[in-house]
């Protein structure tokens, strides 16, 4: 019997006589491979971007902290590393994902938000380009997205915002860490009532770790600040306004480095990300 594929919430589906009459289907623009990975196997795949690592005399590598992958697994998801690739290849990996996690890392190239050379540390334009593409696709497809540290800065810039390029010298904010050799700092955050972050973590003040010298200066299009440090530095941003139905949330601290049961640790945040994928109707194959 030819399989049937249910059609829900803008999902296109068809049966095509090819190799045993497999269903060809898509969720927004998702391919049949996505259906096999995430519907038939009932797995939630979270794409985690990888960063370049280049050092003289060493082979070039793609790298990422294992803590991000462990955080996804602890919440019940399956992490998938996504390195910077040409757009066509990148799109193939994106199609396999039910959600995205943009992790911490090096500074964004100031050219991504129209600034000239400044106090940035190590930058990798190919990673910026990769995450800009992924964020744009996720926004269009309403693919859930969680950003951490650099990921918060990427969400800001991808939606047209700007950054404090160096908090101590530009905004006067101190105690956030992030400079070479400086230890991780700790401070409280206040959470905006009624925000998505408030629904996940509850009211503040809540303690967070801190290791960043950059932060959101002006929010991008359809973004709002949902947590602040005592000095007013934005500590979380999320989709708002016309984009409020999109689970796009990014925090400036490092929840993946905190204990799982910590009030601002990764478990609640990643569980919220995975819940958002389940709240979106999926393709269901039936005999």
C-alpha cells in the first residue's frame, strides 16, 4: 500500500512513484530526509554550530565545547554539529534539524553590523556568514532557536541590531568577564515579567555566570530584552511583535557550564527549545 502523509499547518505532501513509492514531503521546506529523521524515528535533532580552530603548525579543525552537546542530550535531544560550509551543503544539514543552538565563541566581525575595526578579539567571517544564514532560515521557517553568549550577539546582529563592542570601554559596564585571562564572573539578572524567559525560569533575581566583553546595544527587528544585569546590560533577548510566535531566545551567560538543576542552567532552556519543536505540527506517515 502506498504510504499517506498527513497535511498540517502549511505542510506540503505528495506521493511520488519513485523507488517504491516513498512519500516526498516537506515541513515548510523540509525534505523527505527530515521526515525520516524526525518523524518516523521520533527524534529531535538540534543543530549546534562548530567554530574554526587554526593555529600555526597545526591541522585546521572544527571545534566546539562538549558541554553544548551534553546539554542537548540531557534534555532529550540529539545534537548535530554544523560546520561553516558552502550554502548548498549548509542547507542540507539545516534540513535535518528540528531546532538550532548557536553557542558561545569568538567575537563577531564588526563588519556584520556596519562597524569598522575596533577592540574585537579573534573573528571568523565564515562562521558569521554560516550563523547569519541559519538564523535567517530559522526565522522564515519558524524553526526554534536558542542562542548562548555569542549566540545572543548573533541573533541581535542577524535581525539588524548592534553590539557594545567592549563593555568596559564603551558602556562602562564591568564585572562581566570576557577579557583574556580574566576568570568567570557571577552576578544576578532581573527577568522581564511576561517574557518567554520568565515562563521558562520564573521571576528574578536569579544568579548567572558571566564571561563576555560584548553584548546587545540596540535590539534587532522584532526583538526585546527579557533579562538585564544590575548595571542594565542586556542578558537575554527574544523574538517579539510579529515574530513572537517564533521560539527565538538567546542568553548572554553560559548555562551549559552550570549544574543541570541550577535555576539558570541549561536544562530548562534546552527543554523549552525541544518543547517548541513538539508544539509545531509534524508530518506523520501512516500505512
